[in-house]
C-alpha cells in the first residue's frame, strides 16, 4: 500500500535560512536607498520650480 505524499515542506538548513535573510535584507536596503534618492530628487525639483 502506497503512502500519500506529505504536504509539509522539507526542513530548511541553517545556510539556506541565512542566505534568504541576507537576500531579504539586501532587497530592503536597495528599496530604502531608491526611495530616499527619489524623495531627494522630488524635494530638489520642488525647491527649483516653486521658488
């Protein structure tokens, strides 16, 4: 008699977990940098065109 396949994911290794966290943190830092640069550009344009 065959066993039904399990829906639980395989266990995650510590290296894979650390790599995933580093990738997420890298994405967060990139998004923060991009949003900061965009905000500075918008504020500079407002200063130029509104004065």
